[in-house]
């Protein structure tokens, strides 16, 4: 799966999670975007489960 396909697949889910935690559409969009930027900058081979990684990363970014 390409990066673009992964982003298209998981973006709606991640946005929903972020919005439910921060209750602000703009903040949720920023958090998801920052999460994807970080994900794109790391070694993809180290991630065993991309969906789990992204969900956990978005949740942690919301809590911070």
C-alpha cells in the first residue's frame, strides 16, 4: 500500500478519534496532519501494524 492510499484509508478514522478527544474540528485536523507528517518521516519497516501505530499516535498527540 502506498503512503497516499494509507492516508486516504485512515484519515477519516483518525480525524474522528481526534475530534472526539479534543472537540475542535480545526485542532483535530492539525493533530491528524502532524501525525501523518511524523509517520512519513520515520522508517516504515519498524512499524508492524500501521493502523495501530497511527491510532496510538493520534491519541497521544491529543492528550499532549
